C-alpha cells in the first residue's frame, strides 16, 4: 500500500510539473494570435470609421474661408502625431469629415488642406 501511494504521489507530481511549460507556451501563442487579430480589427474599424465620415469638400482651397459650421464640426488634432507640418501662430490643424485642414482660428482662412481619398 505504501508503494502504491508513493507511486501515485510521484506520478501526480511529475504530471503537474511537466504540464506547466506546455500551458505557458500555449498561452503565449494564443496571446500573439490575439494581438494580431485585435490589430486587424482596429485597422478594419478605422477604415470603416473613415468611410462613414468622409465627405469631399471641393470648396476647401488655400486662401478660401472655411465655414463656421465646418470648423466647429471638426476636431483639433495633434499635428506632430499625424506627421503634419507645424501650423503658424494663430492657425491650427483640424480633422473635418475625414480631411485635414489648417486654418486661421480667428478668420477661418485656409492655409493648407489635405484631402483624404475615400477608401473602398
């Protein structure tokens, strides 16, 4: 009986120790797949969001005035994070309808426009 119990304990201990690396390996593999999958999901969501909010504005040209409703609908963006040139004093970059527009804060005069192309 003692031999049987000892064998049982040793076998259980050996199985539990040998199974730990396998569990950790599977978890790491699952995490990397999950990370890639979640990145693909984020990319897809960004493309879908862009498609839903993109509006073509042919009236936006350098030197023209941006309407107050367009200006207020836009969001101020960090020019550095979006790899845009630094705006002059009194100007700021805004993302409006999926486009980037740099305009004077006080007057709405457009200094630069980056018209986004619609993604299909």
